[in-house]
C-alpha cells in the first residue's frame, strides 16, 4: 500500500533531496529534459533550477513542445456538478467545514436530473459529480446518482467521474458497476503534520487511509484516477515531489498512469481559517505544472476555474489537459441557486469559451481521449 511505501521510502528520500538544496547548471538541465522517464532525483534537479530564469524558461518551453507533439493542442472540456455541501469534516481550508454554520443543501434525484439536462443541453458529455463528506450520502446513494447521471449521458456515450471522500474497495466496485468511469481524490497535502493540523477530529483525519485510496480503487477494477495536492497548504516543492512519487508508485505497481492530475491552489475567503498560507505564486505554479507535464506525458492536468483563463491558457500549452469553462461550485448552481459556492471561480459561457480557446490555438473537444 502506498502509505507504507511513502513513509518508509519516499518521504525520507524527498526530505533528503530538499535538504541538499542542489543547484544544477543549464547543460545538466538539458540532459535531464532529453530523458523519457524522470526519477525523483531528476525532478528535484528541475525544481531546484527554478531561480535560474534560463533553466526555468527552458523547462516550460520543453514541456509545451513535448505536449504539443503528443497531444496536438487538444483540450478536453469537463464541468463539475456539485451534489451536496453538507459535510461531516472540519477542514480548515474549506468553507463547507461543519463548524461553519450556514444553510446547506443536497440535490434530490430530480434536481440532479435537471442539472444534468442543463449541462448536456449545453453540449457537455463528460461530467464530474462532486460532493462533501455528507453522512446522508451512503455508498448506495452515490451509486444511485452515478447511475442516474450515466443514464442521462447514454445517447452521447458520455463519461461520469466523481470527487467524493475516500472509501473502501467494495464501494468502488459498486460505483464501477453503476457506471463510474473515473474518480478523483485530492490528497490535499502529503505532509503528515500539516495534514493532521488541517483536518482536526473528523473522518478525513486518517492520513494513511486517504493515501491508500487508489490502491483500493485499482484493486476494485477502476482504471482511471485523478491525483493532486492543494497548493498553499505546505511547501510546493515538497508537495510536487510527493505527488510525482504517488503517481510513479501507481504506475509501477498497477501499470497505469494517473488519468488526471489536479492543479488546485487554496483561494482565501472570509470563511477560511488559514491565516498565513504557504506561498505558491503564479510563476511557481506554472513551473510546477510544466514539471508535472514532463513527469506524466499521458496524464491530463486539470485546469479549473480556480485560476484565471489567461493563467490557464499559459499552463495548458501543448494541450493534453482537461479544461473547465462554464462552472459553478455551488450545489444546484446551474439551474437552482448559486448560493454558497465552495470557492469563487472564473467562468465563461461554453460558446464564448470555445471561441476563445480556438483563438488561442487550442482544439477543444467534448469526448475524453481514452
């Protein structure tokens, strides 16, 4: 299981690499960039070259060139559909935490159908269902919602993903049998002490159980998963190395690349309790995304509406990414109410967004590539 491998092997290795504060010259960076498979030492050397503008620009340029050669500037459009914001957890970085006393809601099956109809009529055929850790949303209920959503997409031969809390192998099998195509789960932070601090006394507090979620998912028969950390909870260099270690572990053990690599960063609002978030600037984020693109050429970074469209445009260079345009992070936000979104977003209507992407040289598509 990944938790054991991470604690015994990857964590000490990553700590050691970061403590060395290695600096490499541009000729060494060029040699690394010619490799097809990068190990953690290679990744660390790329990360440590960030202060050198020449090396930094070369890494970003090479990542875009390799991406374009493989993906031909194709982007795959996927919106989230939020189904519940009732939460049993008290994550310090999330407005949905249980101690935040505000009115909550979850979609009924009829409301789910209404939201699905809106997104399908808009043009989408790949949709991700997103939900908080709602005690009323049992595995059977999540499976029911997956089944309803998949049935709605039947004529388009569409795909359904989820981003819910981690669960056991039996539940993942149930979801697959109900029509699930992919599952995303953000680790939030790979730093044990920070994870404990950010998730006080709740069902999400079990660091190891969350780390092992994709072992359970793959053993259940799922083939497509999405991994990520939430930027600004801890040092981005540590998180990036840990995320790549996680993806490498899954690839080596199960012979499957991560399908999706999320790229979220914390957005501060008045409902969040993070006073001094770790720095992760736009330039650092773009650089980190480029390294992820080099580490996992066949994986799809997800550029969400947490970031501005101009920033995402730069990050998506070369294509081979999921992209969100018209987005609501509120439960029922497309057809019912836009109250209480999980975080503020940038949004473009689908027609305007597609036109804009084409003007930037991208090829937006609705079907997933595989």
